[in-house]
C-alpha cells in the first residue's frame, strides 16, 4: 500500500535533493581579492588643548650591525624578547608630528621625501588625508638636519613644500650641517648628507624664512626647545605644554625601541658623538619618566606616542592606546 507523503517527508526529501546541488556551487565561488593598501598614516590625540596628529612618512630597514655598545648576542636577545624579526633588518618607522595649538599649526620634522627611496616620503599625502593642507602650516621645527627629517621641506619639484612656514633650526645644528668648511672635511658618503641638508633649507633661506635660533630664543608660543645633543651636534626636542600636560617631541633619542629602552647605552652608527647621544638619552628618559611626559619619537613604532617607564636597570616604552580624542583628562 502506498502511504501518502506527510509534510515532514516532503521537507526531508527537499533537503536531500538540495545538499548535493549546493556543494559544487560553493566550491566554484571565485576567491576574494586581497586588499593591499594600508589605512592612511595619521593618528590624532589631545594633550591639554593641543591637537597632536602623528604623521607616518614610511619605514626603513636598519641592520642590527648599526647598533653599538652591546654584544651581538645581547642585541639579538633584546630584539627576540620584543618579537622583532631582524634577519633582513629591523623595520624602523619615520614619523613627524603636527601640533595645532589653536593659534599656530606647527610641524615637527618633515620626513625623507625623495631622499631615501620608495618606502618613505608619505608625509604630504598623510597630512592631506588628516584634513590639513601644507600651506596652512606656519612653523616647521626641525629636531636636526638629517635627510629623513629635513628632506620633506621640499616638494616633488624641489620647491618649498610649506609655502607659508618659517623653518626653525638650532644654531649648533646649522653651524654644523650648513657650514661649507665642515662639509668639505666630511667623507665622500658624509658629503651627501651635508648636500641634502643644505638643499632642503635653501628655498626657505632665500625667502628669509629660515630662522636659526640660539638657546633661550623665543620660538612659537606654548613650546620650548629641549636640546639633546649627540646624535647630531644641535639635536633638539620640543616640549609643548597645555593645561598641566606636556608632550616632548624628541626626534632621534631612540632608533631601536626593542633595545635602547632596556639598555640606553646602546648607540647607533649614525650618532655624530656616541657618548653625548647616550648621555642625552639617559637624561631624556629620566625626565620623561619622572615628569610622566607624553613623548613622541621619530623612529618609534607608529604613531610613536606614549610614555617612558622605569624598569629594572633600564626603562620601558608604554605606547598610547588607540581611542577617541579626549580633552577631559
């Protein structure tokens, strides 16, 4: 006898027929293309009433052989402790910092532009992505005149990238890098660095918008220069303050966060004076930890904003947490 089909039988039969049909359709789906572009390289935070925008210029791979003052084994141990893979060189960020004080728009350092290859040169693009235009900047403060900090003064045509800005550089820094007699005594490779520094500031000097300042000179309201010589003769950080909070933009106090916080005696080949650079680093670390300063580093992992904490015989880097801009603390 043939029994009539119940609704349950109909449902089970339909499912049994559908499953074999669905399986080959799923396997025939085209793979989803990977998206190879990163987000724009800017990040904002507030320090008092100051708006701080970190700008990513790009990166450069630095060989660990450039680090001095500790054994290769100790350096590799410190890198491994921070999960930094170093077989092809340590990826090192290049950052600049835009500070909107409400009355001034100040850029600290400018990136490498075309001076150091295709992995760098992103400052102008990221500045625009962050909602600002180069012509709005009224002051550019240079921590020093190395190409990865000063070459971004020029645009793609070699003209002044910041048409309305005055460029500030310390007297000791200018007396070294902009002095033809000093440049003439440099090695052949060293002469290239002098030439790039001189070319970077040339349009501003011609327009009387290069200001070489001495210790104690007034710069921009709300900030003071904080000399930290050694990496270069006039290397200088800039301390911004607002409503009881302070941010030190410290330039090249650190090149390798994985090693130099734990062991501040580790120097780098690029230091003009290793001993002075080490002494300056220790003093800056001590002040930053004691005063609980916000700090911003040109070669710290982007956005390079955070604090310094004492730890054992050295220090530790405490990066800022991602979050909204808050003015209530």
